[in-house]
C-alpha cells in the first residue's frame, strides 16, 4: 500500500509517496546497515547515491533523512547534494564546452559533468573526513550556487548526485571517498516521460521540453548508464515511481 509522507526540508513542506513494503524491506534495512557501519568504524560514514536524471534521488535522499529521525533502531543521517558544486552561473554563461566535436555554450548542457567544479568537491569530501564542514547548495530560485549554506554535522552523510559513481576521469577517483553506495537504474522511456513532465510543470511547452530532453537529459542518462561503478546496493525505478532492490547486501 502506498503512503504519502509529509515533512519539512529546510523549512519547506515536502511530500514523498512510497509503498509500505519499500520502506520496510529496502529503506529501513539500508539505514540499519549504515548505522552498523558507523558503529563498527567509529568515524563519520559517507554514502553515495547516484542515479540518472529523473529517478527522484533528491526526494529519496531527503526522505531517508526524515525516516532516520523516525526510526528508533537507526542513527540519524544527513542528506546533501552534488548540485551545489555546479560552477557559478557567471562562469557557465562565459564558457563553452566541446560536445560531439562542436563547441557550444556551457549553459546549453548545464548539469553534465563538465559543468561541475570537481576539484572543489574533492576538497570538501576530504574535509568531511576530519570534522564538520559547510556545504554549498544550488538555489533553483536564482539558478545559482549558494556557498557554505548548510552545516554538515551528522556522523552518517548521504550525498546524492548523478555523477558520483561515474566511471570517467576525473570522476572515477571519487568512489574511494565513500563507505557505501547506491545506484538506481531506470528504463530510458520512463525517465523521458518523467523529465518532460517536470519541464512542462516548470513552464515549457511539450515540444520545448522534449527538445531539451534530446539535447541534454538523454545524453546524460546514456552517459551515466554506460559508465558507472558497481554500487554496493543496486535498485531500479518502477513505472509507479517506487523502487525495487536488485542487488547488494542490506541485511
């Protein structure tokens, strides 16, 4: 049975809908696994959640943080995102990148790996190992990065983002920084419809939304699905918008 969960993220009301069985058999055991990892290691634990665009990873990560506060059998986690490591908008507007042998404005493919400051991300991951740190966030109202917006203070930190498990240089070096990982795969046709609808909700016509998908989202989906590290946990997005476990250990 599906259930709608209402909770606040950064002061904003959020709703997530998941099946009771998904929560009980996938989410809670996963949180218990991370709690054990922390207890056994005696240090901060870093988890990567990687998935193609449209899978719902941001909502999922925020829900897992919420759920960890409700479940007495687990330690609280803190969810943060990769999007705060986009280059600032001013930089993106002034630069081009090469796509299929052609130089195009970086703004046209914002969200691809080349539009992130990976060196800044590497330094931030290192700082997480030694203590609390400030984390940048991407503000969708101003379409830009806000530096040092969140204090990361929990001992289990879940980082979500498309490219965390990308098996391309220099991204392939990041995997050594995490203690556990989740990769969520999905059918491209399912993601296409989800992403087109998302753009239409943002004000685009269907034609414009489909054009954006073919130019940007589609490329990103295929790029990640073609070259990603094997994660500790493998899930798949269902047509109903829920998740199924397809590999790994969380018992």
